């Protein structure tokens, strides 16, 4: 029986897509169903060989002018790109399918690295070269497109290999000294992390709005995050919130006072009572006074409700846990709440035996965004690796109609 291209049912598609080596949540049927609320239609297609699915693609389409549709395939298709014949056959069939569905064209961005890099972005000389996949895709008529001016299109990612990490010791040993200290400090200071239900999503949205205003980025809508958590469900998604347990923090401060008193008494009882020793004693006294002032301040704030400091959304799909979005109240940064969230999430990855921790889109000087180096350096502290993907490709199927519609879009944009 010859290999055939066909539309797939949700169950068969999901079984293949979730177990594929390039599995990702954007190529899941859950994502396809979620995008329907944004006006996108879902098309599950694939190549089937003797009843067995050998490639798949979630295509999304959205209606534009005159009954035509824009198509895209995010982080796909899922196929063995080293099998050039199968890949070419699949891409050709996808283009025919899009044309039959009144598509203007289709944009794809396969989950394929351009090269292999270390955490500093240096290319590893191991013989791998993603240009062969670019050549393969362009032979099917796709053009490699420039995405530098579109912040929503991601090409650079940061990931951490979790396959050899089985417990807290392994985890703490695998990160930088500063990152380990910040993760441990956050716990000692009384930062607690827990998932929230969809009904409480406003807590996270408020965090995102504040962070977006401070860092000058566009925040996704409440409906986006609500639908994301609803469609992926509790087994595949979570919204984590970091809160300060004030009672635990006061206990921590008191333990710091006990330590300072102990060190001060040791200094006082030393035989040598010179100027240097006096400076040490004064420093301990100053530190004790500062700690007591903090206790007084926190005691006045103390209530039954913990103080919310940071939040993040994660997606668990295929072999990876994706750190998708996060927000933080900057006034609580000294408590390291973002590190507390990462610790919770990485423990989750260990528990569920997920070999890849995906910090997701990561821009920096390497990708022409030096203003994003701070976030990149935060991720580097967890000792992972940078991944540059081969990029985005577009095939214009109806050039004349596409040109006319492009002009209409520009006119509509000018007119507002």
C-alpha cells in the first residue's frame, strides 16, 4: 500500500505528535483547539504508510479577504528531515492541501537547530550544520523570511538537559554557585511556590501587566492565559505563584539576629581588642539593628494573606517542560522569587522525568538584542545551552491575490 497524505483524527495525531523527537506544545491538538478562540481553524494532517503515521503537521488557518486564508505551521511540521524524500513529499502535499483550502500561502518554522551551541552561544564544532535542512525546505519552493522586526516570532531558545538530574543534589550541583545560593536563599527566607487555579488567573495577569509596563513589552490577554490553562489542563500546564510567608520570613530574620549576636559575642570575648575588632563589633551591631527594623516592618504587614511576589506559566508536553511567561514585582527581587519558581518547576521536571527544561524564547546580543542580555544571563546561571533554530519559511501559493490583499491590509492599517 503506497504512502498517502491524509487528514488525521485527534487521537491518532496526538499519539504520534506527542512522542515525536521534535514534539512541542505548539504542534499539539491542545494548542490547535485553544487557537480557535483567536479565530484560527485547526487542520491535522500527516503521511500514513501502511496504516502507520510517519509524519504530522498541525496547520492553522485564519480567514482574510475574499474568502482566502492565511496558513501557518508553528514549530513544525513533524517529520524525519534526514529523510529528504519523505520530507519533500510531505511539504508538497501540504502545499497542495493549503491551495485546495483557499490558502494564500503558508508559513512554517521547523524545530530544527541551525547549529549546536554552548550556554555562552559559542558554536560547538561537532559537524552538525542546519543549512542542509534550509536547502531541503527551499527546494520545495519556500523562501527563508526575515523575522527580525517581529518580536512575536522566536528563533533563539535556551534549554537545560535534565536527563542526568535525579534529585536536589544533582540539581544544585548542575547550576552556577550564585544561582544555587539564590534558589536556596529564597526557601530560607520563606518564599513559597504553589500552582493556582484558572479562576485565580487575575493574580498572574496583574503581575504580567506590571512587568510589561516596566520592561516595555506587550502582554498577552487574560483570555489567552485562561484558555491555555483550560485546554492543556492541570496535567500539562500550571501557573505558579511565588508568595512570601511572613511568619517564616520573621523566623529567618530572628535566626540571622542569633547568628550576628553569636559572632559579636565571639569578637567581644577576644583578648585582642584593637581598632579592627571594634569595627567588626560595630558592624554586627549595625546588622542586628537593621534586622530588627525589618522584623518590625514585616510584623506591621503581617496578615493571613501571604505577599505575592512573582508568577510564571509552564507547559508540559512531549519530552520538555516549557517556561512560557513570567512576571515579578521588582520591589521583592531581594527575595529571589523567580529562583524559587525555577526551583519548583525543575523539581517538577525531575519528578515527571522530563529530560528537557525549555526556558523558551531567549534574545540577547547574539540575536541583535543587547537590551535582553539581563534575562539571558539569568537563564545562563542554570547552565544549559543556547539553541538557534533555522528560522521561518514562507510559500506564496497565490501571488496575485496575496499582492492585492497585502495592499488592502496596508490601506486598512493607514485608515485605522
